[in-house]
C-alpha cells in the first residue's frame, strides 16, 4: 500500500480524509467577484485593491490546474457509472493525487491517470474489477492503460499482495462450478505466489484464472482454457503465460 503518512491520510488510522474527493482539498480557495466576505459583510475600501490583485492571480492560476480538476470531476462521474463504494473512490482520489504530484502522465493527458487509479484502489481494498469493465467508459487502449499502470506501480511503490482470492473466485468464477478442494488449493497456491517477486504487478484475475486452470488440470476435471479466460475477462495468452510460471512454482514446492 502507498505511504500512509502522506498528506490526506490520517496516520493514526486506516481511513482516508473526505477532503481528498476535492481537487483543492475543500479549502476556501475561490475568490468571489463581489466585494463581500463569508459573512456577507462588505470588504473595507482599503482592502479592495488587494482583492483585485488576488482575483487576477486566481484567474491565471486556474488554467494551470484545470486538467487536474477535471480528473476529480471524472472520478465522481465514474463513481456512479461503475457503482464504486465511497471508500474506493476516496482511495482512487488519493492515488490520483499522488500520481499527479509525481508528474506521471499517460498519453499526454492527466485525466487518463484516473482509470489506473480506480483499478489500483479496487485491488488494494479487496474489490477487484476487470480492466474491460473500467475502460468501457474510456477510449484508451489496454496497452496504454498497462503502460500507465506500470508507471504508477513503480513510482508509487504499490504493494500487490493478494486480498482474499476466494472473493475473486466467487465474483468472477461463479459459473465454473469448482469443488471446494480446488478452491482451497487455489488459495494455498496463490498464498505462495504472492511471496515471489515475479508475480508482482500481475492482474489478480489472471493469477486466479491461471491457478484454476492449473489445479483443474491436475485433478482431471480440466475446464477449457478459453472458457476460464472468458469467465475472468482476460486473454488466453495472459492466462497461458501465468499458467507456466505457476506450474514451475508448484513443482518447486
């Protein structure tokens, strides 16, 4: 998980600050055009010239952060479209802000950081989403998405420990009718895999799908590879590549 002592996260707890959902952290950063203060009292004449200069500076600075602000508007829109929980949206806003501070860019657009941020937040909080599900509201390609995700993964030092793979099985593999023994073996194999650096950054659905394919093959209840890949929303190539690595790991153990 990303450094919790950074701005926006209470170091004494695991809860994110509600202010992270605002691009200006909910500070009073808007200077109104009228010469009144927050209590509707008129600003003294000797202070009005200072506010004129502040308004001029404020209008110039807004153009620089407009794309950053658009990212938060997009995040709030995807919160409704994807049916995200408030905790996931807050964490995605936190990741997006950290990526912006690190000056990470994907395809020349700041708003493209929002989609990997949501993907990371879903995985970190144990509610994985398929990449195709996240990208159906955005024209960016999977290749561009993974390029950006890789940048964020290494720059933000994200921890990719698996969060209860049985939830992924229940969510994505419900139609495969797996036995309880295979489910237990999948959890055991993935607990060994998360200790290996070669599996860092792997899509969790790919890892679970490859483990299911490997263990069903060993138990002579083999399910076609393309059926598993379709059920988990991944490609046959991704499943096969991960399968070979998991098979080597299982042989060592």
